[in-house]
C-alpha cells in the first residue's frame, strides 16, 4: 500500500507574523538545535487541540536578525491559514523553556526562494520532510 504524502506548500501573499529564535544564544539542554523539539512538541499539541486547522505551512529561514546580537537567527512564519494565536502561543511555549531567546518580531513576507518548509498542517496532522523531498507524519517525544 502506498502511503505517500506530497502536500502543496502554502505561502501567504501578504506579510505574516514571524517568530525569531536566537539559536546561537540558547544554552543548556535546548542548545545545539535541541530547541527544534520544543517547536515539534508545540505543533503536535496544536494540531491535536485544533483538528479543524486549515491546510497551512510553517516556513523557516536563517538570516541576520536585529533582535539579537548572536549573528543569524531562525525565523518562523506561516501561511495565511496559520492564525496569529499559533505564534503567540508558540512564543509563550518557547519562552517558558528558553527565556528571551524567542520572540515575535513583527511581520514579514515569506519568499519561497529564501525560505524552506519547516512543518505542514494538513488532514488533522503535522507533517515534516525527512529526506529532502518525502514527507512523514511528525513523531514527537513529549515531556520537554
């Protein structure tokens, strides 16, 4: 049986909120990229709590950030169907664990040439690319 899933990434045609993560300033258990698990945990919980979430894409880009002094930061922005409440709740979730190293920085326009798909919400699930082109349902280990 073929369980292939190939979504169409959704990109907003208007500016959307972005969340900046000071990835080089994070210390402790969430340093060295371990903060990704916090986002995955939140997205999984969001999807479970919002089963009617419209098809939406969470995009990421690593770029210089005026909000932090540690070089490049990871920006997260969503397609138009990912509500602002997603970002405010994600910010709270991250700040509870990594402090001021995550914050909403305003609005930004996602350029598909400069951003990559981080996660995708569709059919009541969260999806991730796992080898550059194939998709799988996000598996999350909670408790972080």
